C-alpha cells in the first residue's frame, strides 16, 4: 500500500505509531462500512445499486488522497527498509 510507505517518510521518528494508527483507521472504516451497509440496504437502494454507491465512495477517497498528496512534501529516495538497510 503506497500510504504505508509514505507515512514513515513523513514522520520517521514515529513511523511505527503512524502505521499502527493507519491500520486502526482501516479497521474502523471496515466496521463502520459494515454497520452502515445493512441499514442502507434496508432503507432504500436496491442491492444492484450498492456497487455504484461503493464506487462513489472510492472515488471520493481517491480524490482526497490525491489532494493530500499534492500538499505533502516530496521525499526523495525513501527506503522501504528504513534504518535496517545496509549498503
């Protein structure tokens, strides 16, 4: 996941904490999505419309990610191995 490589680069001294919070946010999003999906199906749209609603949410998330990426600093030569890399 590109975001998991970007987070330690933004905050190197707290990289593991940033990754843990990112994973927690992913699990929270899954739980909230599941909790809202059932009532949403019961309240209105037909089941065949659910993928289109999900596609809209994905598009909004992608737009937010791209907007946040433009504002962040570009870090050159970020290693995926962190401080464990040996030359």
